[in-house]
């Protein structure tokens, strides 16, 4: 029987290479979270924990706030710039995770954890910039991000099982070493990413005008609020649940249902987009979050916390994919990689601000739930008011168009002309 030699095998597609890297990065994150559940990070006195978390949120994300808008555009113009960032992040995660294993019971664990958190957000931005270069046509962009979301949920769940076994049988240090090994595999996978230029040209007037259209700006506002609420809720519950009976188990439930809800959101987003207009879906996401926050503030209790976390992460996942669809629809002349990197930076910083507010405000679970509901209501009113005042039209355009990801005009191609290495 004839066998195809390794040299004759077709190269892995660009998307498949990114998917493998993304799966491994998410697996490493999952292992780290499991390991920290039984560490000083969650055992330290609440007041001391709050002050340290606040300090490191500021120290960790202040440079991100300044560096990302300034360095990001330069990285995008260098061949393989975003690939290099992902490689540096993966290597740094290996080193930091191994250091965590050594300093599990020392205060040095705090800066190591928050450095990892900042690197996690940096990776998310670079991944968003790379995705457009892995697809051939616009209508594949949202589908690609949906698949990456599903991959993240599945691999995260798969990585948790051996991590939990290691935690129970050997200890947290072994679980962190396991996580470092996954990040090392991610580093190897990242070396196979395509060294594309995300944006070879500067932002022109047409791109600026399209990205500042009313639909895109309102969508960005909705997503900024949704991400901020996710960050706020995660840290609010991390502290509040510690004061409850079986708080660690309840917080584990929050993390678990959040991952499942995000995975479900990525799975059903395409079906919903076929039936509901993107702008409507984003508004509905805010309204659902408002109802969940206000409703859970009445219900209260750890069970309410789990429900709220599930709803917020589900709506955030749905909102992200609908927002990406709006951008590709209403900004046909914009560079997708650069645009998504800019918006993702904003959303990650919104998450950090929400986390900071949650830690700074020492409120009960019920008040925290109420804050989520009130903020979502205010955002819904703002978005609906601006939509009525501006009259956002449904500017649907043909989506079967090659993606502009390298600063040159798109050229129509037939199916037979599609590059086979993608």
C-alpha cells in the first residue's frame, strides 16, 4: 500500500496551527486555576488578600494600558510580530508557572499570579489579531472565533481532570508543573504559526470612519460593559464566596459553569445570528444580564452566584461573536487584524477595571448582584437611546469577500484559486 512521505504531506492549515496553540494555552490556564485553589492565594486573610489584589491589578494592568496602544501598531507592521508575542507569552508562562510551584506558600506567589494574568490578556489580544489571517473569506471570521471558543472550553475541561487528580494525589506543585508542561507544548506549537504581517499600512481616513460608525461604536459599548461585568463578577464572587459555607466548592462551581456557558455561547451564536440581527442580539444580551443581576439580587445565596456567572459568560460569548460580525459587515475597508486587536485591548482593560472595582468595594453578595443589574440596565438604556436617536440602519453587505489582513486591496478569487496551505 502506498504511503505518503512526511515531505509530501500538505502543511497544516493556518487555522489548525492557531487552534492547537490556543487549545494548549487554555489547557495551561485551566491547570493553573486548579492548582491555585489549594494555595496561599486563596487561603490568605481576606483583608490582606484584598490589598494585595488591588495593588497587583494596578501594577499589572497599568503598563498594559500604556504599552498596548503604543506598541501594538508597531508589532502589527512586523512580519511575525504577533506570532513572536505569543511565543514570548508562552515561554514566560512556562517560567512563571514553575516559579509558582516553588513559591506556593510564599507572598511571592501574588506577583507571579498577576504577571500570568496580564500575559493571559496579552495573548488574547495577539490571538485576535492573528485570526483574520487564518481564513480566506469574511464569513469565516466569526465561525473561526466560534470554533476557538469551543476549543477553549473543551480543552480546558479536559486539562482539569488530570490537574485535579495531581492536586489530590501529589499536591499543588505537581499540578503547576503539569501546567508548565502544557505551556511548553504551546510554545512549540506557536513556532509553527504563520509569520504574517497583520497590518503593513497605517490607518487611513476610510478605516477610521468605518470603525467609528454608530453600529460599531454602540456594539463596542455593549461589549465593554459585558466584559467589565464579567471581570467584576468573577472577583466579587471570589471574595464573597469565601465567607460562605463550602465557599471553595461554590467558587469551583462558578468557574465550571462559566466555562460551560462560554462554550455554549460559542456553539449557538451562529444559529442565533441567522435569526436575530446582530445589534438586537447585543442589546438583548445587556437586557438579559440586567434581568439576571436584579433577579439574583432577590434570590441571593451561592446558588444565585452560580446562575449569574453562567448568564454573564453566556451573554458575553454571544455578544463577542455578534460584535465581530458587525465589524466585518460595517467596516469592509478596515484591516480586521488591527481592528480586532484594538477592540480586544479595550475589552480586556474593561475586564480589569471591573475586577478592580469588585475588589475595592467590600460589599455583600446581594449588593454585588444588584450592582451588576443596575449597570446592565443603565447600559441598555444608553444603547437603546442612542440607537433611536441615531437610527442605525441594517447595512448588510455581501460577506463572501476575501479578508483584508495585510494592508492591500482585496482581490476576488474563485474556489479553485484559494490557497491550499490555509
